[in-house]
C-alpha cells in the first residue's frame, strides 16, 4: 500500500462514527461521579487524564453485535500529561549517559598524553559501552518485561550517577584503571537505557504520537553525543606542556557531569512510573488483557528469531548503527589526519553530524506517524560515500556540510529502525525487539571500530571509510528484501478494516502457525503489508 493510501485510511478512520465505549472524557462532563465516567476529584493532579488527540478505536470481536447487547465495551484509552514528564526525564539522563560515552574519544590526544597510554586504549573507553551491552542485554530486557519500566529506569539512572562520581576520583595520571572502571559502570547503565525509547512510547503515548515520542527519546541520546563532541574540546583544551592544568580541566568536566547525573537520578525516582492508569491505545489495551503468567521471555526470543523480516532488520540495522558508532569513536583521529591541530573543529564536526541527525530523527518520526513508510537506508549510503571522498579536498567547511548530510540520514534511521522492529514483531515486547536491535548494533560497532581503527592507523582514513561504505551497501541490499506487516498499526486501525481480532490465548501450545504471538491471538489481517521501499 502506498503512502497516499495510508494517509487516506487515517482520514477515513477520523471520520468514522465513534463507539460509545471509547468516548472522550469531555463527553462525560455532565456527570461528576467517577463511577459514571466523570472526573475523579481525588486523583493526583499529575495523573489526571487529558483528552487524546485521536478517536479511540474499538477492537472488532468475533461477535461484536452480541457483545454490545450483552453490555461489553471496547477497552477505554486515555492520555495523561505525565507522559511528557516521563519522556523528558528519560531523555535527559539518556543524554548524560551518551555524553559520558564519547567525551573521551573526541579528545583522544589529550587523554593519551595525560594518562600516558596509547590511542587504542582510549578507544576502548568507547568500545567498552558496546562490549558490556552484549552479555547484559538479555537479563536487562527480562527485567524490563517482568519488573517493568520504573525499576529499569532507576537502574539506568543509578549506575549512570555512580559511574560519573567514580570518574571524579580518577583525575590523576596514574589512575587510568580507575577511569576504566568508572566507564564500565556507565556502560552497564546504558544497557538499561537504550531499550527504553520504544517501551516508553508504546506504554505512555497514543497511536498517532508513538513514532514521534520514540524519536524524541532517541533524540535525547543523540543530543548527549552532540554535547559530548562539543564541550570536551572546550572544557579540556590541549595543553601538553602543563599536565596539572589538564587535570584541573578534566576535574571540572567530571564533577559537572556527576552533579547533573545526581539531579536526574532524583527526578527519575519522582517522575517515572511503570504505566499510566489506563492504556493510551487499543494495541496496548490488547496486551494488558494477557496475564503475566502467559508471557514467556524464551518464547518471545524464539518468535523473533523465526521472524525473517526481523532477522533481516537485525543485520541491516546493526550495520548502519555500528557504522555510526565507529565513525563517532574515530572522528578525532580522522579529522586530525587531514587537518592538523583542529581538535575544536573535530568536535564541531561531530556536533554537526549529530545535530543534523537529531533533525533527521524528528522528521523521520513525524513522517512515520503520518505515512508508516520506511525509506532512509539508501540515502545513508550516499551520505557515507560523499563524506568519504571529500575529506581530502582540504576544505574543512565542506567536511562540515558532508558530515551534516551523513548524520541527517544515518542518525535519522535510529528511531525508524526501533519503530519498524516493533511494528513487524507486535505483540512481542518492545523491550525485547529493541534490545536485540541494540545488541546487533553493539556487535557491529565493536567489529567496525576495531577494523576501521586498524585500517586508519595503517593506511589512512580513506581505507577505513571505504570499508564502512561497502558494509552499508550490503545493508541496503538486505533492506530491499524486507517485507513488512505493520501489525501494531493494523490493531490501531481495526475499526476501519474490521479485519483483525486480538484476544488473550489460553496456552502457548495449540496455536495456529503464524497467528499466536506469546499469549495474544492475532487473526489474519488484510491491513497494511508491503515491501519496504528504498
């Protein structure tokens, strides 16, 4: 189905009659008693619902008319103001964690002189984020699925704060081991952070906000990377003749990070909850009807591995995101190879790359919310080629432009990949699908950073960038073979299509092949299904 048909389908859904069981709260203003749908005067102010920006859709059942006559109602859905506070707090502590990932690498030459180590050891302060993620993602996603959003968020913010304070004790030329330990703690924190954007978006936001919310959550992490490119060269300038001054500058950066991390941990304790009192969408309402005992984490992993479209997405997403991690880690060495003594401009180029990516993330999120089409990968490949073959033209302003183009498409793909994974794997847990996507991104990031680093050292940045370009081309080919069935979108559009039924299943056994996913029964749908366009 083309994008224009999808837009018209949304418009028809808005014009369709609204079921009585899914009226807006404003329809019940004449009744002040909560029992008859009126506002609850005893509810906390931050938990009071606000009218959703879309008409809730009633899920069609096998016997819809009989259910209405028997008094059955579609699940009630509402949106709450707290969702914006949850999104803001998460985005901010995700920002600080991303800042701590990259603030070593962008001034690699400063830290190599201060601690007396080689550049590859400083590179490992970035790579350790990727290494820690791979073994810890499975217990982290299990914890998210079984214990909920709040505990996972507290662990992420808590480890982030602890690592930041330990870095303050590492400011001495003979304490490189301490700073490595602190960075390992921060890398554990990001395991409990990277998988949350799609979960927060799905649990707290309505169907026409969910992609934008996910993009905003990912944007926080990107903004942290941008600040990590910009501030360290300013706060810690290259002063090789005065190590004491370098140590003071590093202390300012570390203590400032620790103070901000502490404040955000306190806000996480106050603001973030597992879920709102009522679900924000019909898709979430369906999942709430499944008993927790019916959910199997192992079965969820098996279902995802058997999903061919998701496996292709795992590889293609891992290639592109791993390439971004590699370029970010080695950017200081790439730029200084062509432009001597340009540490500040190296940071600014990194800032340009990420800021352009943030704009791309927002625009991709808005595009997804209105069209549900996914077509960015090929443009990322073109951006990588342009960046690669313009570095040696001795024009640093041109590098700023090409880095911005690369970042716009490459970083803009990050939230798109998350949302695409959730759509084609619904009703599997968002945390599980996002966790696997991030795990593959870390695996490719480690491999690409190590190989590109060796190629850059031995043959120059051109060889390393061509290596990445070849892999991104492979990702383009794999993406072309992905066929998408946007299952979550089908649920939210079920009022119009009358083609999908979702109900709790009794057992994992006895399920028709291809129709039951971990406790939720999905009948065949004639909804949105098409090949991914390039």
